């Protein structure tokens, strides 16, 4: 059994998260629940209750999305989640068309 309290980062402020957040860098395909996986992004961090990814698509707070996190090895199957967008902020990094956005989501369901 893993005690996630052992993995908390020592910070000068009290951590509000209930779950450990892992830094990751893996491809993601996503879309609104009615349209399928039509957009692409890159997952930057993941926890038991949320994820943050970058994409070229601006999303709105409250948007309901379905996403497939696709590990780069063939051993681990994709993780499918239904999530609610909490925030979407434009970053200073520019993509070839438009801007880059960081999207934070609350995971509702993991399939």
C-alpha cells in the first residue's frame, strides 16, 4: 500500500490537493463528449482526480470532455477519462497556428 503523504513536496504553503500530482509528458486526444477524439494535446501532470494538458484549442470552464491518454509504450493501454474543464489559460509559448493553452480538468470518470 502506498502512503501518498510520504510523497508530498515540502513547500512554504500548505498543500491543498488531496492526491499526489505526477509530472508526465504523454500524448492526449480529446473531444467534447458528443464528437469523439478529434483534438490533440500533451498531458503535463496527472493525479487521481485531475489532469493538466496543453493544446492549441481554447476550452471554456465547465466544458465536458472525453480524453484518451496514450502512453508511448505498447505495454500500458490508453487511459480513457471523462472530465470537466476547470480553467484554460493562454501560455506565452506560441504554436504554429494560434496560441498554446494550458487546460486544467477535474476527472469525473476513469474507464
